C-alpha cells in the first residue's frame, strides 16, 4: 500500500512538461519502427516507373564513388597493416549519397519495400514488390556499370588509383562462389539493420558511416558497389563478363537478398507480427 502511494505521489510530482521530455527521450518501439518503414515502403512501391528507374540509375552511379574513394585513400596511404582501417572509410561515401539523398538502392529495398508485402501479403503486393525490385536492381547495375566504364576510360589520369582499384577488385573477385554468397549475406544483413536502426538514431550520418565502414572492413560483398569494380575490370580485359556475372554479381545478389530479406527482415517480422496485430486490434467495448 505504501509503495502504491509513493508511486502515485511521484507520478503527480511530474508535470506535463517533464512528461513530454520523458517521452521525447524514450526510444521508438520496434512496432513503431516497423510501421515507419512500412509506410516508407508503400510510398516507394507507388512511385512511377520512370522515377524508380531514374533514381536507381543515379544510385548505381553514386555507389561507384564508394569504390573510387576507397581506391583513392588506398593509393595515398603507405603499405602498412593499418591501411585498410583508413581506406575502408572511403567506402561509406557512396552510401551517404544514396541514403541521405533518398535514392533507390536495391539492398535497402530488401527491407523497406518488403515490409508492406509482409504486412499485407497477396498477389498485388508481390507484384508491386517484383516491379520495384526488378526496376531498381536493373538500373542500379546499369549505373554502376557506367561508372565502372568511366573509371576505365580515365585509368591513365591517376595510375596509382587505377592500380589500387585493380587490387581491390582482384580481392573481391578472387573468392569462390560460396564465399561470395556468404559475404553477400553479411552485407545484406548490415544494410537492412542500418535501415532499421536509423529510426532511433540521433545522427543518421554516423550510423551510415559505421555500418558501411564495417561492410568494407570485413570484406563483405555488396552487389551494386561491387559491380562498379567488376565493370571496370571487364572493360579493361582483366576478367570475362560471364566470370564476373556468375562468379561475383549473382552470388553477391543472392547473398544480399538472403541476409537482408530472409534473415533480418523475416526474423524481425516473426518477432513483431503478434505485437503489430495486437496494436491494430479494435478495443472490446462490451
């Protein structure tokens, strides 16, 4: 009884302004995060095809700057054990452009556009998801390929940067099919978790930098950023088209989908499904 009185008196001691401050400091709950991402996904699913294509193309080009900036840092740093710790920061540049610029990136859509389909499964939602995925993926790859071709054309401008790019691409393309797949799972998981965490982040920039820096440092395979490197190698004759597509792009794509959609988004929805249904259920009025 005494404890109840203490709790009641302490609640009365908190005025309206303090209560508002407490609410502002409290993190957004998981169901609310899901709802925010679901609404964002619905908006993306309803965008015109021309807008999706243009945004996807620009995003593909923008992610090419991740490979370029990493190569720039790599070429200007001494050959030491700590060089990857610094050069990997360059990988974050393209993701900052894409995510803060609200551009369409396929791996980001493995959670954003999937949430509406999970919430309201059906033929129409799957059709819209397939439309978005196919458009964004194709134009992401085209944009990254164009960027890779430009890198090849200007290879003689800064030979040291081109050599660094060749070295980086050789590392990415030198893994087995299964290893690229597993590395793609890691990248897909981190990009999906990045989208999820940003809803509660005080600084989106810091979150983007941390997560994408980890992707680069761990050597995970991101299908779009890796395509820019692979395209440059294809045009330079360092690797064949079939080898690049089957040996890197396809397993990286599959791994990104498994990590982002099947594992992160699927498991997140499994633990939230009951809560979302409960929050939407009408109150019994007797």
